[in-house]
C-alpha cells in the first residue's frame, strides 16, 4: 500500500538515557495533538516504544568527553550522513533535537539550510561552558525550549527565541507518594560504558572504606543499558542492585551520584548526596580549558 504523501513527520534525536525519557514523554504529548504523526531519528528504547524509527542504538550514542568522542569520530560522521539523507528525502515538518549538543548543533545547522524548522528541547548549558557558542546556536534554531527560567534571559540576549516550558522532572515526580523512612547509601555510577569503566572501580574502593566504618546497607542503581557484569566489582562486595533509581532516591538516606541529570533529580527528590565524575586524562585537560 503506498505511503500517504501528506504524512507529517518529525525528526527527533536524543543521545542518552535521560534525553530518551524526556523525548518519549514529548512524543506522547505530540501524538495526542497529532495522532497520525511519524517520528524518525535516533533515541533509546522508551522513544522506540512511542513509535520512533531509530537509525542508531542508544548504547552507541551515549558517549561524552573529548577523547571518548574522538575515538568514535568515524561512527558519528557516518551517522551524520545518514541523518542528512533522511532530512533531505523524508522532508520532516520539524526537527526536534533534545540536548546532546555536540552532534545536534551540527545537524540543526544542516536542517535549517534545508528550510526545516528547528525547535530545540532542553538547551545546551552554554551559560556554564560555552557562551561563545551562542551565536552558532542562534543560527541553528528557530525556537529554544528551555527548562530553567533564568535561561530565557541568557539566550534572548544572544538573539535566540527562548521559551520556558518547565522542567520535565517536576512533572515526573509530581504524583509520587511521600517517601518512607530513609536508610542506607545509594550509588549511581552512570549509564555510559566509559563512565562505568572509570566509576565502578572508584566506587568499589569507596564501598570497602564504608564497610570498614560500619555502613553495610549500600545499593547501586542499574540503568537499563548496563550489563550486570559491569557492576560485578560492587555486587561482589555485597552491594545490592536496584533497577528503579527513582524509588531508590526516595528510600535511601544519602547518595554518591555521578554528575549529570541524576544530581538534579536527587535534589528534587530530597536526597542528600555527594557528586563525582572521573574521566580520561585527555578529556579532563580539555574540559579545564573550556568550563568556567
């Protein structure tokens, strides 16, 4: 049966588990307004459950750090060509990048050259690490949907049409019941392969020190993308595995949490925590040169 030539398509791209969750909720909301819409691009399992036809797997996309990305530059160049081809041939009515600025900013520029409107959801945190890139972002987007109120003024002064839409985490936890009595320590090492490589050994040494000080109730949150084997250094020490991180944030007394979206979520959930992040020496050196 031939495809309806009037089909409305939205190209949407998300490159990590947090963006996958936010993207899935956004897709569901859009489908309620546009029942026949089709979604193409890339994302994770939650977005795929909402009907995304993804051209890449999340496990291949979830890479951060200068050196870590450089090692996979061939993959990302090939993915860019695939996305450009789809923008050219499928002619979406809108491109919706979600965070993931390293890749999405380049693709957004290419989309606008093809006169495809770009509405970016969850702005790159240029106010923290790259105000000099705001001019490039201004040329790549039509509308910037920001999640923090102060971002509106920051981006508008750079000529970007920024609209505050609220943070999706607040919607996701609004209906959660009151937390029971809290106890124990929660570990959140991250979801990317290279993060686990650096963080799990660090946390294993920390667990040994905690055991020496009498702390036995320790749990590690396991993301969907993590293999059980990656957490073995922790489970061999008696650390329990929790598959529902949000429930764990509600029930534990303290956390050791990898820097990222999870730290904001923990703060909103009322979990006291210490944050950490360990990366390669090359990425650390490069980050020190650009982060304020």
